[in-house]
């Protein structure tokens, strides 16, 4: 989301929430409306706990298999956002929060994010779909095994490996 849309969203979302409270409160009454807000928060916290523990198990399984749990980590962030949305009083945020608890919706969001994000590790390794694809940053990198390289101490160097010079 471009940063120019954030002030717009900070204005529009509360206005939508107020409108939803007025319309729903007018239909079912004030106390049932407030009870509905509390019930959605309780249901959201239960869903967050159940799906969160399942997600932690999937992350551990991916890591034990030697794969990067990219999809699971993104799903974890979406579950966290869903929990925050459900704990925020309002019907619009509750609807968005409940949608993020649906795995096909999270997969659709993950597909959208995955196609637009490229993760590169500090060593130049590119991560895509949970696999590491190591490619050198330039054509001058040479990958050697332990048997191919040996470091000989230089007695003329002022940095370690030799007797100190006076």
C-alpha cells in the first residue's frame, strides 16, 4: 500500500466502522450490538490460538526438513494481523480479520506477495519458494573446497601469523 493511502485509510476505516455500528445497532439494538463485538473478539482469540499452534508445528516441520518456512511465516504474520483486527472493536475490521483466518484467502494473499517479493540473503543467496538458490554476485567468485585452498603464514606481514617485527 503506498504511503499516500495510509491517511486515507485512517479516515475511511473509522467512518465505515461508525456507519456499521449505527446501521447494525438500529436493526438489533445497542446491547446486542455490543455483545456481538465482544463475541467476535472472543471467537477471534480462540481461532488465533488454535491456528497459531498449528502454524508453529508446520514451521517446525519445514525447518526440520531443511527448508525455509517462507509460506508459513507469511501465514503467521497474516494470522497476527487477523487477531489484531478481530480484537479491534468494529464490524469492518472483524470481517477482514475473519477473512484472514480462511486458509485459501491467506494462500491468495501469499501468492500475491510471493510474486512481488525477492529475498536475498547476506551471502548473495536468493530464496524462492522455500529453497535457497546460491548464485555468486558477480562472475569473479570462485567456490573452492577445503582441499583446494591452503593458507600459508606470511612472515613479512604486520598482521598475525608471524613473529612480531621490531
